[in-house]
C-alpha cells in the first residue's frame, strides 16, 4: 500500500488538485474583499457570482479536449499547459484591473479566469481517470480533493492575509505564481496511454460519449444517484451558518471552530476515505460513507436540541466534515469509474456539472424549510432526503464480497 501512496500518480493527483482549487476563490472570496475595499456596492458584489457560470457549463466545450490533440505535448498534457499558462496570465491580468473605475474590464478578466480554470478542471479530471488504475481511483481522488482544499485555503485565507500587507495587484501576481507547480507537473508527468482510441470527428466527440453512456444498463438510475447521493448533506450544510447564529454562537466561535476542526477534518476524511477504498472498493465505500454522512447530518438535529455548547459544536463540525470528506472522495472516484477512457473529458465534465445541480437547486429552499419546520425537524428531514440516493445503490452498486462496482 505504501508504494501506491508514495507513487508519482498520487503526487500528481495532489498537485493537480492544488492547481484546480487555487483559482476557484480568486474570483469569489478574494475578489469580493477587493471590491468591498474599493467601495463597490453590495448588489454589484453579489452579481459577481455569475462569473462562475463556466464551472457549471464546462460540459459544452469538453468535447474539444477529447477530439483535438496538441501533438507536441499529447492529448491531455498539451491542453493542460495551454489552460494553465492562460490561467496564469488571466489571474495576473485580473490583478491589474480596477473594480471601482473599470468594472467591465474586471468582469471580463474574472470570466477569463473562471473559463480557463474550468477548462483546466476538465483536462485534469480526464488525466486523473486515464492515469490511475481502476483500483487507485479512490485514493487518487482523495489526494486530488486534499490538494484542492489546500489550494482553496491558500487563495482565500492566504490571499486575504496578504491583502492586509500588500496591494491586491501584488496579491494576484503572487497567486498567479503559485500556479507554477501545476505547470511544472504538466511538463514532467507522462502522457497517459489510451488503448481505446480517440474520437475522429467533433460530432463523434459530442454524440458518441452520450450514446455510449446511455446504452449502458441503469444509466438513468446512475444519473439519479449522482443527483441524490449527497443531497441531504448538501441541504444541511447550505444553511449551517444562520443555524449556528440562531442558537447563540458568536461569529468568532463559529469561525474558530470551523477553521480549527472543519478544514483538517475534511482533509483527514478524504485521505481516510481514499485509503479505505483501496482496501474495500468503491461499492462498499459508497454504502459506508453514505451512512456516515446521514448520521453526521443527524448530529445537527442533536445540536439544535442541546443549543449553545462549544464541545458539541466542535464534535458535530468535526464529524460532519470528516464524513463529508470521505463521501466526496467516494463520490468522485465513482464518477471517474463511470467514464469511458475514450471520452473521459466529455463524460466526466457532464457528470461533474450534474453533481453541482443539487448545490444550487436543493439549497435554494432550505431557508424556507428551516423557518417553517424548525431547525431540529429540518435536519431530520435532510437525513430522510438522503435515503433515496442510498437505496439506488441496491440496483447498481450492491454490497458483494469483492466490493467492486457492477454497472
């Protein structure tokens, strides 16, 4: 096992995760702070969330990465370098804009950052699926998620701290330079060998991946599972901050506990999840981690009944983030295992875009539900909502002696 953990493939998964996580908050958390500092009104700051649309629409241009190859570097590494170099330039360019005087130019620069960041996500997901053996997908996904979290932490926490001492333009230049490990990795890591062949036409890259996927048994049920597996956990976590404040916790208490327990528990959860998947397979992991996710959601109902208690809050946040990390690692590994290596970029982009739907649609009514049901009943409801996704596992991911997925 140690040979797998310390392998080049796991290191590449971690660094690529870092390179994908870093840009995400540069157009949200850090940019919002810069706009607020410049006196931009809150309505405009809120509308800036729309620059993140490329992340949910990335399946539209993913077929180009399956169809076309940059011959000098290879099908995946060539596009990775293009996306990463463009990302460095666009991040640096965003730093030279002025949110107050030239908001249109700032918006354009931010959209370019999210477009090239989403493009990098597409190619990295495809590379990881093609580079890792099937039995390594769980552990590789956990390394990727951990790298992603570290990148997000550097961009948000590190960027905000730097902004107290340096101009935002310099902060963005530093963040652009932090993309260099990803570029170096793309240059040094080998191109995956694909035996299935590649699409010969653009039409083949668009139509064939969908036709191939929907020709499988249980294809629609699996899409329903992708939508539902983390819906209860997503609904509960979408409104936790108002919940904490409502039962008497201060902002300082919430921030300290979430940062202290939440981040490290998520890192530990995804790593533990990856190691367990290496031993027990993706099927059993989906069952176990899904059950633990539901239990952790029930923890919020317990906290609602107990009320203001720092030890209880710490325990609930630590367990919820731990199980969320495990569940996300299994979820990502499962989706990667679904893709045909011939159409990896297109199929994974479609599945990962679909994965984001509950985050938007299911989270929208949570405030209304909590208001009318009460916090304790709302969190119990979230546990119940998680059950249909678990029940779908009976059909296409049964618990069996080998613990392997059967589709």
